């Protein structure tokens, strides 16, 4: 039976290797907020130093940005997406998307944009 995946925002066991060039390498799998697992590694002159550098790098990755969670609302997701559109697309494209969301999706005081990601899944 396969192992269960790492929880999002967590890391697996930290493994260390002694390299021939008199330094240590620390390696761990990290599951980031996009749901993908990545191998992160750092090295140092001593085993503890390599582990500390790896832990610091993992902490920096996980704390780098405010993240969306399963409890995030559709409005929060849409706002994050619009921020990316604003940075990467022309101003007219951004305005078109923003107005479409405002006038067609976020109409009224209640609606589907208040539903969290946890609730936006098909019933089994």
C-alpha cells in the first residue's frame, strides 16, 4: 500500500549525507501550497549547520506569502487571481476581468463567492 501524501505546508524526514568534499548535505521533501511535493536541499560544513540551513529554507518557503487554504472563499481566490492578472496583462484586460467579476459573479450580498474551497466539491 502506498504511503499517504504529506500534508500541504509540511515537510518529510530530513536526511543528511556526508559528501566526499568534507561537507554535509541535508535533504527533505516539502509539500508546498500548490499541492506539489518538491525536494529541497542545503549544504554546510557540519551536519547541524546543513540541517539548520535546510530548516531555514523550508520555513522561508512556507512563510513567503499569504496562502489560500481550503477555507478560503471564492472571493479571496478571485482577488488573488486578479492581482496576478494586473501584474501580467494589459490594463484593459485587467479592467475587463475585474468588471466581469464585479457585475456578473459578485452581484448581490450573498452568493457562491462566500462558499469556501472545502465546500466547493461534488457530493459523493
